C-alpha cells in the first residue's frame, strides 16, 4: 500500500506549486482514495489541477479545487488568495509617482476579480486603491475602490458677465460664501430645503439608507472638510471652444465636494460586509469586494448611485443659492464625479470601472481638473484612451500628507503667498497649502494622450473649511 502513496515530489512533477495545495492533495488522495493505484491517483490529481472548476462540488476534491482557484469557502466567508502574478497596468507620469503608490496598485491587480488597471499622474497612496487608481473588475465592486466620499465631484458654473464683477462685488461674494456654504464633518445646513433626491425610493427600501435620510436632509447643500472648496474666479475660453461660447473671459464658480455623511456611512457599512465575506491576505484586506450577482452587492450599487446623485444635489443647491444671492444666472455648467464606479464596455466586455480620484475621460466627455487654490485649473474633454480606461487625473495630487504640510508651513507663510497672488482665502489652513501639492502643469504634460484642454479656471476668492 505504501508504494501507492502520493508524495510531494510526485505533485511537483505534476506542476502543483502551492505548498498548501500539495498538502491538501496528499492528505485527501491518500485518505479518501487509498484503494486506488498510484497511477490512478495521479490521474485524478492532474485532472483537478487542469480543470479545478469541474471539481468545486466534489465531496472530497472540492477543497483542492478551491485552493487551486484561489478561494476557499468557510462558515465565516470565502478565503481568496492573490494571484501569483499581477496583471499589467499602465502608469502615466511615473516620475511623479512614489514606489509605495505603484506597489499599492500592483496588489490591486493581483485580485482574482481584477481585469485591467491604470494609474493617473496625480496618484498617491490611499486606502484600498491608491488615489488616482483606476481598476476594472469582473462583476465585482470594491467599496474601498471608490472610497468614503462616494461621488466626490467637481462642478463649474460659468456666467457671461464681465470679470470685473468679482472685484466690484468682492464684499457681497464673500458674504454670500459665508452665508450659503458650510463645511466640515457633521455640519448641518441651516438653510434646509426640499429636493427631489430626498424623495428617492432607496431611502425607504434599504435599511442603512432609512437611517441616513435625516442626515441627508440636514446636510444637503453643505461641503466636506479637507480639500473641499467653493471658489469664485475667472474662466478663460479659447476660440472654437466645445461650448459654442465666444472666446474670452467669464466669471466662474467652482465647487469640489462629495456625498457628505451619508456617503461615508454607506462606505463604512458595506466595506465591513465585504470584509466579512471576502477574506483577503494581510495588506489587501481594504480591497475586499462585493459580488454584484448577490443581494448585498446589488444593494451597495443602488446606495452608491444614490450617494452620487446626492453629491450632485449638494453642488446644485450651492450654485443655485450663490447665483440667487448675487443676482446672476449661469450660461453653462460642467461637472464630473471622481470617486465612483461605472459599468462600462472595455474590449467588448462589460466591466465595473472604479475611478478613485480619477476623472472620466470618454470621447468628448467634459471634466474639471483643479490645481491648488493658487494656480489655474483646467476644463478638459476626454480622448477615449482605452489604455487609461478612459480616465484622467482628478487634480494635481498631493506631494505632502496633511500632517507633513501642517508641520512644514505656517499660517503666516500661507497668507503671505496668497496675498502676493491676490487670492482671498476664507477658512482653510496649512494642510491644504498650495506647496503640499504637485505641479499641475507637470501632471497635465503627462496626460496629453488622455484629454484635450478646453479652457482654464483662475481662482480669486476661495472658501474652505476652517482648519
């Protein structure tokens, strides 16, 4: 009988590579198939190795098959192994991106559900996916591939009025910004109003959203802390622009914020559920995913889309209130998400494209890429570059962490710099100092193949959270 036993060297010849797979195979085949000859045992193990999916329901061999595929079902969830080799991905502006950021993206590309990836030139380390990471997966959504601020977005209103309006009405603009924009964690909007987004059926059908409707009502029209802002400035449009507006300068209001407390609560709730059911190795746990074929995955998808629409509603309310207070009407609004997931067709396959801090850039798709409250930002249109998964950067990208920026610069240095450049800052702090960010011109030069430049926005009066 001992001559029929399978040993490690036998499995090595069959090309079993994982030590765990070898151990499982030896124990199961020598125990449950002990009456078979060695040749028969080897034929069985070779068949499992070549076609593990065919044995997932087998009474004994399923454990070997699960290990070979990279997932093992347990009472506490499914254990997944990372692929031994990550899929390749494109990096734009690599010289501006740290090794740690690239390594974080490499781990994401080792997920068994990952298909394609790309890294934008403003990329830096984040939780889960790096900020500036784009990941296309098969029928799976990663809550932390989107992040806490679901639907974080840019919105630019353009007004066909003389740019002298800003200087002539600076007091009224600053008063309106203080009165109608509110920033910070838990901030309650004091000018409450009704909005159609609050009537969405998801608020009555999904348990987590039932608990969040009051918060959504209270925070509608407010903005987050950190790098979120509302700015008045000058928009510069060239001739033959994509908007059919005459060449010249316009007044603009640019805002940056997301889905507030409800987005953070949705992200936290479903990330916890994903981690409970999708068990990944240490270092990859924030990349846990939800299967879109299962109920909880479908539920998150609905909640995510609602949070994105809520983020848009917050911007719409802010722009409406400022316009009304100042007696001006926009002729154009340009907006885009940059913390979201979409169902898109990539190389004739429907995939879930996560853009965490990346701007959608399909053919002709409009977007805004801001700078740092000091330098001009860009109005852009996409070139549909499939190698970048139809994406571009969402800003300049951080050069220093918030803590390092706070430790490196003083408030007086920041005020002096802004005064020299005739920028008025209401609120804000050294965590968001312009020096904490990369040079947007370098970032833009690294993505000429991804976007067209359609115009510029020059900030003049900036409103941020009080740091």
